[in-house]
């Protein structure tokens, strides 16, 4: 039987790709030799923003800063749970000013509980939130010590998950939360170590298992409000599987931003306040 679904209003922090470019090959998708169409990147970003607004969600805007080409990927810059902001500390020093820009925005917008991290973590890039768990990726970017640091600050039980495929260097590329209240997720098993696959199987026995084809077009770098799932339209198989479960997939095109290694979720930091 298909589960009854309902949407819950969300609030997101986004940053327009005013300075977006691919300047170095710091992930498996980034190729500086491939030119970026700046106008198209902005148009695709604006489409995602308008989709959120049309679904009744609120979009806050982080002002882009020159010299920070990856600032559009706001999800990497912090993790927000219960109004508490766990800041990022990037693996690549060139991105550290993004973490500082995020914290300035939060400090200026009524968020009183801010944490400047000791250990490397890349915000919602490597953290996913459900009602029961704080899922935390490691293996390529986030230091495992950041998991305990996040648990102590946020007061949520953390489950560490080892990523082993460099194409899925962030948890947000390998796993999507479909219904946070119901602890419902989708993931691509081969992105994880054998032990982490077993952990996921035990925690989420009814999870939607994505194909390599859908994961490779960033189908799991998706955003859900409990009913609508905004994801790349190229993830056709995943869209069909979501419909079968009672979700409404909303396909978008973020092909330009994918050149930098990011998708829908990467551009959308959820403000759980």
C-alpha cells in the first residue's frame, strides 16, 4: 500500500552563482578544462529557487562574494538543527572564507547558538538529518572526529557512514532524506563500505535503493518536503520509484552546477529553526 504523504513548509538558504566557475579539479566531477556557462548556471539556479517558492517554501539569500566560486553550494557551509548552527571547516583552505560568510549571515539573522568547529566538516554536504538520527559521512572530506563534535553540540545521536567511491565524496551525493519525520531515505549502496551498507540496511530496511545510473546524475542530491522531491530530471528511474512510493518528483536541470560537483541539495541549506 502506498503511504499517504504530506508536505511540510521548509526554509532554505541559497546563494546565487554570481561568481561560479570550476577553477581546480578538487573532486571527481570538476574539470577546469570544461567551460561554464555563467548565464545558464544562474538561470538553472533561479529555477530551483522558484520551484521552492511555488511549493510554499521560504528562500533566504546569502550574498555571493567575489573570489568564492563554490559559494553557490550553501549546504556545505553549515548544519542547522533546532536553530543551532554547527559551522563548517572545509577540507580545502580556499573554501574557508565560505564558512566565515555563513556564520556572519547566521549571526546577523537571529541565530544565537553558533559553533565554530575544531575538526574538518563540510556541513550538510556530509550530514543528513532524520527525526531519529544524524547521519554523518566520512572518508573523503569530513574528519570522523567531527561526528562526535556535532553530537555534543547538537544533542543528536550520530551514525557514522564510510564513503568509498570518490565520485560520491559527500554523503549528500550518495544518500537523500525523503521523509525526515518517518526516517525514510534513499541511497546508493556501492558508495558505502560493506559495514556502512549493513548499518543502513538495519536502520532503514525499507529504504529506496537507487541505481548507479541515477546516482551518477546526482539523483540523490535531492531535497524533499515529505511529499515533493526536487531532484535532477535526468534521474528517470529514481523519479519513477518515488512516484511508486507516493512522492511527487519535481525534475529540474542543474547540469551547469554539476560541472563543479554539486546539485539540488548542495545549493540548499535547510534552516531547521
